C-alpha cells in the first residue's frame, strides 16, 4: 500500500469518526438533561412544623437541602419562602409524586443507645455518604459519617460508653440502621459496615443527610413548573452558536490555511463529542451552560493556534513541512499541557469544594478541556499527516512566519500598570457609590439577595412568550428595572410564578391593581411572598473557598513545573488583576450579579491562567538560550513578542463566539456575555502587558535583594577581618 493510499484511508477514518460523533451527539441531544430555565421541573414547598424557627435554623436547613437536591441535579435551586417555608426546584423532573417519594419527608434524626437515651441529633451530623471498599477481593459497602466539632465529641463519648453494643440511628421514630460499636471513635469520622448493597448504603446515607436538619419539615404543596425561558431563547442561542462556529472556522482557514481547515474539522468533532459526553455524564444543561459550551468551542482552538504558530516559525527557519509539523507539536506541548492542567486543577477543586452552579460549571469545563486536548493533540495531527501523505507539502498551504518584530513591553510596563490600577481603583469607587445608592456593593440579582415571588392565576392559559411580552413589562415598570424579572408557568394550570426584587407594600398594591385592570384577574388569586436567594450564604462561601483553594493549587503546580515561585506569584497576580477588572465593570455599569456571575468569573479565571502560561512557557524556553539568559528584559520582550500573535488570535476567536451570542442571544444571555467580553479583553491585556513584566520586576527585586545580601555578607567579612587585625596590633 503506497503512501497516498494510507493517507486516504487515514483521512476517511478520521472523517468517519467525526461524522459518527456528530451524529451521536445531535441524535442524542434530546436526551441531555435541561435546567429549569430550558425545560422546567418539579417545585416542592416544605413548611416547618414549628411556627417561628430562627433565621439561623432556616439558613442551615436551606443549605443542607441544597446538598440533598444536588443528588438530582447540580442546578437544583433551594430558597426560603416567607418565614417558615422552603422551596426546592429540581430541573428536568416531570413527576412530583415520584420526587417526593425519593426525596422523602425531611424529619428528625437521632442516635440512641439500647435504653433509648438520645446521644446525638441531626444537628451534630455534618455529612453522610455511601462508599465501597475492596478487602482481599471481597467488596464491602459502607456509609461514611462526618460530624461537626460538637458532634465529634458527643460521638466519641457515645461510642466509648457503648463498645460491643448497637448504636441505633432513628429517623422519624423508625430505626434505619443499628451498627455495633467495635471501639471508641474519635476524630469526628466513622464508617458503618455490613451494608448488603450500594443502593441500601445510598438510601441510608441520603436519609441521614436529609434528617440532619435543624427543623422538622412537612410537605405544603408540589407542582410541575414550566421553563423560565421560551423555545425562542434556546433556538436563538443555538443559531448563535452555529454562526459563531462558522466564523471561527473561516478565521482559522484565513489565517492558518490548510492547518486551519484541519482545525475546523477537529472543531466539528469537538462539538459532537461534547454532546455525547454531556449525555454520558448526565450534565444538567442550563442557558448559561449553553453559553459556556459555545465559549469553550472558541477556546478549543487555543491549542491549535499555539501549534500552528510554532509550525510557521519552524518553516520560517527553513524546516521542511514534516520537520515543521513535528517540531511544532513538540515545542508547543509543554505550554498546552501546563495551561490545560492548571485549568483542570481549578475545575477539580471547584467540583469537589463548590456547590450548585459552581459544580455544574466545573463539570462542563473539565469535559471541554479534555476534549480540546484530544482533538488538538491527536485528531489535528492525524489529519495533517493524512494531507501530507497526499502530497500537500507546499509551504504556501501552511504559511511562513516572517521575523518577529521585538517590542519593548518592559519599557511600557509602568504605563500598563497605571492603566490597570486606574480601572481597578475606579471599580472600588463605584462599589462605594453603589453601597450608598443601592445598599450593596453590586446590583445583586434574585439569586443572591432574594426578592418577591408573586403567583397569579390568569383567566386563560398564556404562553411564556405572551407572558414575556404582556405581563413582564408590568412587573418591570413597578420594580424600575433594577433587577431581572423571572417568569415560569405551573403545568396544567393558568397559574404563573413571577420573581422580582423585594416589593414594598405600596408596590404590591399598585401591582395588584395593574394586573386586575389589564387582565381582569381575581385579586384573591394573586399572592406574594418574600423569598431568599437561591445562592445561599453557605454556597457563596463554598464558591469563595473553592476559588481560593484553586488559586493556591494552581500556584503550587506552576511553582513546581517552572521551578520558580516568581512565575507562580506573577500568574496569580495577573489572574487577580483580571477578576478585579471584571468586577470593576460589574460595579460601574451596575450589571446584575446573580448565579451567572460565579460562572462568568470562573470562566475568566480559566481563560486568564491559560493565556498567561503560554507566555511564561516561552520565557522559560528563552532562559535556556545562552545568548539571551543574561538580559531578563530581552528575555521577556522576546517571549511576549513571539507569543503576541497567539494571544491576539486566541482572544479574537473566543471574542467572536461571545460577540455573536451577545448580538443574537436573548437578554439573559447578554447579561452573561457582556462581562465575558470584558474578561477576554482583560485576559489578553494582562497576558501581554502585565504577567511577563510582573515576573521581570519580581526577578529584578529578588536579584537586588540577593546582591544586597552578598554585599552585606562581604562587608561583614571585611569588618571582621579588620577588627581581627586591629586586635592583633594591640597585642
């Protein structure tokens, strides 16, 4: 078999796989779980058995129920309604009775001894999870318990007093498990063994989790609610994604020619594979999730841009096509691996430590990174090999990079620092102004600060599009348009649920009058309750801790990989710069800060660290060149200038995707894409003008400090020698 025949068969094989993944992805797209905004779900309202629970009890209960509801979907929403009710919205579900049966009625949990003496309660339990061990080939199912600080001490005393006796776990006066105590257990963690199967372990662990609530709840009502966004929102977002994908492909072909065409084929495979894995991992997809996937398509070309830019450099140095392709992949590998691993570390931490939107975002991010690595490192390389075997070896098909003009970024750095500092300081000033005018640093949306939920029963069944066109404007007029208005329907009825910022008594009166005058509804069928934010303070704390831990983990990884803490420090400072720039725009333009704010900031973090790593990788490479090693300013200027094309092209492809979403998408998508565009520009700015110069300044500071230390040590030796000589003369 000759070379061309092998190339043809290889090309057909790759194309067949691409078409196969696309077919599977598109064909199975209907099986992807959709969130509340796209497909609605089940809404369950619980009420406390006691009339006046404390705010701390309600807040703790909301958070624990959020953890329970995430077993159905990471996008489940739990929020307080009124003073003693809690609402749970679970996306994708259609049978309220089935969910109620599986969720169970939250009750009281107790740990008791054989005499019925209560030793611990649900307040002492922090978490419970099912697990599995394998000892000598024998599989055992267990339940892992984790207690809080007070519970750990109580559990240690309880187990010490009941060694060899059963400890009864009682839920709503029924014994759900009675493990024998083998020894006194300290440390706040324990395992229950002897479980027959994993389903039983999961059921018991779930019961313990939901029973570990500060208050007892009973079901008040349940219903199936419709999507908060109409079909138009989905179709326009998908059209925007398709248009953006085509524009990115055209851009890649125009700039990188044949390799760009190959990358476009890989992007098609990427999209199909993404859809397949969304189904496989049962990821709940929301509208911001669609935006995140479309954004990841724009970011997926990053690895290809790095490789193809390297190939152009090699061709410019006189290499053959085969040599240029091999060298391009080899030299780009470290930057691609380091950039994606740091982002994967962030995704892993966010998934393990975060909750709600953060966990869903982390899942989508991780899937996108893995697929982009596969398509960039294997698919595009295989396709290029096929075309080369066909005889596509003319440099004109690949493009030859001319000599790079070296710009003095080090000289410009003080101006760049000043510009960034002015924007960041202005952001803090706007936060202060917002605090004075709005009462908060930012314009918090319903997800963060809660609001009012108004139930209206109309005389006719209105479509969501009609509600958006006729009903929503009345609410926006009342609220002044300072926050979003979210509408959803109760399936099988004429009832509509509309959430807004908190309404005053006067605003409620005016709203009821307007609804009665406009739609002739019965005022008795209009009710309004204040609700808490779906993003609780615990979830916010989880997101902040996940963010901080992710930064620390990335810092450690960069430190180890680059063997220089200054690289890690500069990277984190550049990353913090991008977050502060974006939040400055949130404050200045009063963009609504809701659940999408978290996803937006996390997207910018992943994008920023990836762009910075590419520059640092080239600095590291230039430091190994003996001709450049002595002058750090030239090392940095060369590195940034050499990667400048990559920084601009990657930012452009990503910006194109987001811009198309902004132009073609619905208002909720625009709320998400505007900050992203700021973040993309900020990430490009920091990777080009901030990150490298920061490393330079840190290196120069360290060098001066080291030189000063050596000078001091030398002076001390001279002084010591002088004193010794003087002492000798005296003797």
